[in-house]
C-alpha cells in the first residue's frame, strides 16, 4: 500500500510517499525558516503564501523521488488540523485536487497523530505497545498513552506555551534568531547550566499537565535585571548568555522528563516514545534515554528529520487511518483547533 502524505500545518511545506506505513519511498520538506527568521516567529500570512508557491513543486518532487505515478497511489493523506488555518487550507485543497482528479480516497490526518506515528517508521524495529509518548513541538507539549497503533489517550498537556514556543521566545528575546531551539541546543553545549536557578510551575490538579509561560517570563525578568543586551553577532555570544540559555534548557528538559517518568510509572507501558521538533534537542534525548534505562523500557526517538515537521509521518498515520476506514469527503476543511485523544 502506497500513500502520498501532504503536510502544511505550520511553516514547512512537505510531501512524502510511504509504503505500508513503514517504508519511506520519498520525503521532501521545504522549510520557510529563512522567511520567518527576521520576525523571530512564524508570520501566518507569509506562511500561507509560501505554501501556495511551494506546494506543487514539493508534491511533484516527492512523486518523482519515489518514482511513482499518481494512478499507482492507494490514497492521499493530508493534515487537516490543528495548525494555522491559512496554511492548512493550502495542503487540504491540494490533496483534494489530486484525490479528485485521480479518483483516490482522501484520508484526514491529525498533525499530532502524525508526530506520534514517526517512531514507527523504518528503520525502527517494531515498537512494543502500549507506549507512553511525549510529543514536544513548537505548537504542542502533550503526553499520550498509545494502547494500539492509531489509538491515543491524552494524559496531559501544556496549559499555556508549548516547550518549543518557550525555546523560540527566549531565543527571540536574546536576539538569537528563529527557530530558537536548535540555536539554544548548540549554545548550551559546554555552558554552565547551573548558573541561573529557574523553576517550572508544578501543576497539582492536572496530574500530567505542563506550564512553560512562567519560565519564559522569568528569563525576561532576569535579562532586564542583569541588563543583558540582544546578541549582535551570532559568532560571538557572551558567556553569560550561553549560561543563561543552558540553565533555561536544563529546567525545561527536566520538567519534561519528570512528567514522562511519572506517566511511565503510573501507566506501566511496554515502551516510551519521544517525538516532535523539540525531540531533536540533545539534552532531552540524553535525559529521556537515561530515564528509559532506569525504568527498564525501550525508548523510540525518530531521527531528527522525522522529529520535526515532515510528511512521511502524515503518510504513515494516514496508512493507519486508511486501514481503519477513515475517509474525508470533498467538504474536508481546515480545523485549526482539532483535539486528539
Ligand atoms: O514539530 P515542529 O517542526 O513544528 C511544530 O509542529 O511546531 O517543531 C518546531 C519546534 C520549534 O519550536 C523549534 O525551536 C523546536 O521545535 N526545535 C528544538 C530543536 N530543534 C527544533 N527545540 C529544542 N532543541 C532543538 N534541537
Ligand atoms: Zn509538528
């Protein structure tokens, strides 16, 4: 079974062909990071316009890379939410057009179901289920229980900012550019992560919920108090800024790993999954691996190209949906606030 996946929920235009939900035949991602960089975050209208420019070459590229013709596809899977409405509409409409012309089934995919499917893509071994999964991206920070492939039960989520959003906002505040996660990851390596003591709010009633807006504000107050100026030259980042971002990163990562560990202890899964753009973070990978080791559980983390937004994960989740009979009609619309689990 070969499914074309299309993803345009944020600022990546992506298309991919996946066989049997496991084997990636092609995956093309056109990033708009350079477009949004100067603004320190995604500008929704610019994102939609760039998706419009990029969608046809990206889909054509994925089909060519896979050596496929449209008639050979079994279905078209597309992210219909959640995300930026104007961005989602471009992918949804492109998918509809292809499905309509080539008389193929159209399969709706939830963006987070895509991230949650990424650990199942080859060359991974089979993932033992049930799993506890942490999805951490620019738009989401959620813990799920995954009893079976394609089934998700929400255990907890952020009450305010997503972890990636906190990385991006702290980087913007310090003049470090967008996206902030990779820059902070790099600058923190070798810096003193105990230099500044930050805390992340512990939410008592919501069991596994997160909150990251407080630490962002704490960083802002620290920067003002210490009179830290935005970095002028990315090649020469002052020691004080490197220590600050390392301390911020350590605090965010330990809050994430603490919740992951607690969820594993109370739900006793057979494996742990870590996915989403922030799963690219090296400290988070190391600390999650350590926690998994101590819990005696296998940890599955997709390679970085499959952790950040891509369409292979959408095609893979679309395959699970397709097998279960999920179909969209021609009225499929963008759903900016679609819930999962
Ligand atoms: O999954 P993704 O590509 O898009 C969304 O669905 O949001 O995640 C993007 C987020 C951004 O906030 C970016 O700063 C963060 O992932 N990110 C990282 C790293 N690489 C990307 N955060 C921390 N460390 C990284 N190495
Ligand atoms: Zn994402």
